[in-house]
């Protein structure tokens, strides 16, 4: 199976340290992640064989330099949580404890401290994608199961079912500039159930290389965000008003044609059969299923709608 790969500190953090009560001298201390930690952070993530690239870890840190944390003892990082606070919504990307330090409540300590900090910043929704065997761990912190997520990938040279798509001109699909992309914030956030300001923050902080839109007249009726990586290209989020398979497949082809010729990854809501059919028909193969989307929220969180054909690679984006 191909590996899964699938984000102003104030008050309580002090000088890059999160206070933890009752910690013995021979236990790891928990502090904010800093730029000089990234080599060790990537090494620990890479040991899990999830397929993450170093530049992606740097991108996550660049999106939010003030909330990811590490557990450290004698200069060695033995645990970490990477996360992105988009404003009202935060997405936890990694929760890792090094072998030898597991089953010692280190993961629980890190989660409590990370969530305490987010609560102090008035974040009202924290989400993450958990592997099925550890999803139960997060319930003790108030997380609730929302839905299951499936991940698909397409390798270079893999073709789709050519004979099932009518000829559709790529002329109806074009790239949006940043201002146009930001103008879609209300629609995108409504589809995903996040705050509009979260999406705007993400787009301004990390503008996508290929925001492909479908236009009907002067109206954008669909938008697919595609990005390029050094080894793979992540797709999503992707929304389409009144989605149909023919138009969606043509739009997907238009987006992929703009990307470097390397593996392309995407995540979808497992219950979205239309999205599943679209990606399978276009030559994608199932990579991982049963990943659990969980949420700790002050508001109601619903499964993603049928119109959302692909989810964000890092939660909101």
C-alpha cells in the first residue's frame, strides 16, 4: 500500500515554553516548535513512513509559527504536534511520540497543552484526521467523530477511462488570480463549514499555484485548488455547484494537465460516491480508507456535502 500523507502566542506560552505542572526532571519538557527544530521534526515524522516531504513540514510551520509544539529531553525531540491555526479553525496535522516514549502519557500531555493554548486564542473548532486504531484516543479531549475520509493517488502515466467522457473544451476552465480566489472565500467556507476569514488567511499566507475555476458566463461555478510538490502534487479543496461526472472529469483533467508530471494525491469524504467514481474513472487508485475526521468544536460540525469533491490537504486548504 502506498504510504499515507495525507498546519501572537499570548499569556500561557511565555518565552517559547508551555508550562506543565507536575513534570519530573527526567521527563520531556514541552515547548513551542522553532525553526531550528525542523530537521529533527522531519526525521521523527519520516520514521512513520507516511510519505511527507521536508518542504511540506516547512510549509506547515510557515503557515503557523506559533502553535506547533515539541517534547524535548536532553536536546532530543521525542514527541511533536504540528498544527495550523487559521483563526477560528485549527487543524492538527501530526501527533507523534517516539518509540520508547509511548504509553507514558506524553501524547496526552502534548494534546492538553496544545488545546489549552488554542482555547486561549478563541479557536472554536479543532479538527484532525486520525487513523482508525487511534481515533478513540482523542475522545478524552472532547473530539467527536464526524465522518470517514479516503485518500486516492494517481501515478504518472496512468490514464483514465477515455471513452466515458464527452469532449469538453478546456476553454471553460481557467486559473484565477489571488483576488479572484479570495472572492470565492464565502462559497468555499460555506461548502466546508469553516469561517470565511479562515479561508482568506490560508489563501493570503500560502497562495495556491493553480486555483482552477469553471466559469459559466462571469460566474465561478466550481473551483479546484491544485499545488505542486517536489515529489507529489496535492489536490483540494474542490467544490462544484450541481456536480456532474462529465464536467467534473473534464475539470480534473484540466487541473492535472497544469501540474508537474508526478504523483497526485487527493482526499475525499468516504460517503461521497460521486467523487469516488470521478477519481477512479480518471485513473486514481485507493490509497487509504477509514481515516476518521474528528472535531472538537463549540458549534455543530457536519460531514462534507456532495458538492465538495475533494477536501483540503491541510484542513481548510
